[in-house]
C-alpha cells in the first residue's frame, strides 16, 4: 500500500466515532455546512480519479443509501459536468436516502446524470467509483451490497473508493463479510486507524488523504486514537556519536536463549543487536552452541550456561536483557527466564519467554518490560484464540498492556506499540517477513536501542520501524525467500 502523507491531520489515526466527532465539530463549532463537506469530499475524490485515469471511456459510480452514497452522487455530477460518460448504479432502497445524501442525489438527477438500479447494468469497461458503504458499517454487509461488492471485484476494472473500501471496518481493518478491493482510496477528514492493519492493506490500494478544509482547531479538540510512526522523524532524534565514543557508552546486551537445536535464534538476535550499535553483546546459551555462535558472530561473546553460578556474572555485567530467542521450554529455560525477570534489568521478552509466561511458569515481576508477541503468542498471553486477537488488534494490544504492563509490541500487519498512555502504529513491513527468525532480529534491535538509554516506548517504536523498513528495502529483490539475516546490513545503513 502506498500512502500520501502531506495533508493536515494525516499522521494521527482516528476511529469512526472520532472521525464523526471531527465532522460534527467542523459543522457545529466552525460553521462549515455538512453539504459543503460532502461537496469537498466529492471534489477531492474526483481530482484523484482524474489524476489516475484522466479520460475514462466510461465511469460507473456505485452508490448506497447513506452519506457515502451522497459523496458518490456528487462525484458522478462532477464527472457529468466534465463530459465523462457516467452512470450511477444505486444499491438498496432509494426511499431510505435522506438528509444531505438526498440533496446530492437530487442535484445529480436534476443535472441529467443517468441512474440505474443494481442488476440493470453490468460494467464492462471504464472505471468504477465505490460509494456504497461508509465508516458506519459495524456488522456483516447485507446481501445486496455484498452482491455489488462481488460485481465490482469481479469486473477487472480499476476502482476508486470514496473514504473507505465498502465492507471494510475502519476501526479494525477487518473485512465484514466482503470488501471492495480498491486501486485508490481517498479518505476524508481523519485517517482511519484500521487502514494499516489486518485485512485492510489488501483492499486500500494507494491511499490518499483529504482534510476537506477542517480547521486545525477541530483536530486539537478531538483526541486521536493513535499515531502512525515515521521512521525519518524517529531517526532524527538520534544524536551523532562523539569523537570520544567508546563501547561502554552504548551498553551491554545479554541475549538469553538458544536451547538445544535453536542456537540460530539467539545468534540472529545477537547479530541484530551488534548491527544496531550495542557496545557489547553477550549470549547465555547451551555450552554446545558456543563454538557455532563464535563462528557465526565473532563479535558476540557467547557463554555456556549450565547453572546459576554460570549465569550470575553474565546478568551482573548486562545493561539490557533479550530473553526468548530459541529459549525453549525445558527446566533450564524456565530457570534462566525467572532469573532474568528477577534481575532488576530491563528485559525484552520474545518467543519462548512469552510462552513460558503464558503457561504460568514464571512471575513477570516489576521493572522495565517490553513484550513482543506475534498474534499466536498474544492469544496465549490473553487466554483466547488467535482469531480473537486478529479480530481487533487494537483492543488486543491494549488488553495485553493492561494485563502484563510495560510496553507491548503486537507484531503483524500494522505492528502496534502500546504503553499505558500511547498507541503507536508502524505501517512498514511486507509479507516477505513471514519467515523464521524475523522476530529474533527485532528483539535484538530493541535490545540495542534500550542499551542506548532510550525510553522503552521510544526504543520499541524505532526498533519496529527500522525492522520493517529494512525488510521493505530487502524485499526489492523479492518477498519470496526473504531471510531474517538479509536485514542485517540494511539496519546498519538505515541507522547511519
């Protein structure tokens, strides 16, 4: 999904309810008539339509019975005035159209815009505008709209969605039975938080934002649901290393993991921490894995740990702990995890560390904690199904934070970073990251940034964006076959 981010308010993310509050504020507090906002929405959508398809041979505008349909009628009216061969295809009982949407329909009909009922005409050429369903949709789409969505998606024609692809939940990114697959989505007033997670990236296409002239005071008056992160602004906060820099300034990261057969996970985390600037990186692992780890990463310092006596000095020397990559589920694993949690040091918890917590085998204790679950691990931590986590990732991340504390990084399409007060979202990353070891790399990146004395939330935000952006660059050579280790040199380049 390509995103245009140059408009007012686009960096903040809103729920449907918050977007309606912005709309209400613009109308009732700032005196902008609702029909004016609808007209501006149509003008913005039509402008982007002409930019993408300057001279469509035919234009079909699918209109529902709500406000989104009103946008569609006005888009059709603008096209008709420009001499484009346009037809409105209305879906649903037109007797239910009211308010400003009815005014929009009356205007289009008075100006001679042709209109047919759904089923009377099947588009075979040209461009389609989707103005069926807006952000108010909460349940599964009804049968007539579902049939229209199926027709749009099956047409093979380019599609512009007005405000939101019909059938998509703007709060969660979930497809509500069926959803339009748009080539371009022009969204209005507030950037919808669901556009960047779950199913939405497969339906949005190129995303454009139009604020419709809503004043800044309205955005100041309505709290946002979250913020979409920008790597460039996060990197700008990093200060150059002084000429007098030494490794002691950048912390010691201890990676705890690599039970039998899983040394690679610990190795990836250690290398990522090194590539992201940790001063020293040690690894507490099985003695049998020391030689292979040294061969892979001579800069890392692995130690064989068989007892608490072996582990205690490593804990004492560490500034930050990364626990979980290849940790396993043995008594050895549980012992190392609990000792790490009892150490008083900041801890990044990933993979098997999360599974041991979910199983009740360890006490998370107090201190700086950053949890990095994928949806399956999140489900185990919450005692629910993975499907329940994915159904509302924002709610799941918030519940994880309330239950476990610290900072939660809920990985996946549209990774969320949540603490007690903030919800952040990273839109970086791609399907090529669905391969083993990616999470281990992220945990190592996070450990290095925490060792730089960043706050847990800032470290998590930068780590997630770095990780996803590196994968996006690596995917220029193809998403299939993308390896976690492919990110290592890119991480270093991005941080430079």
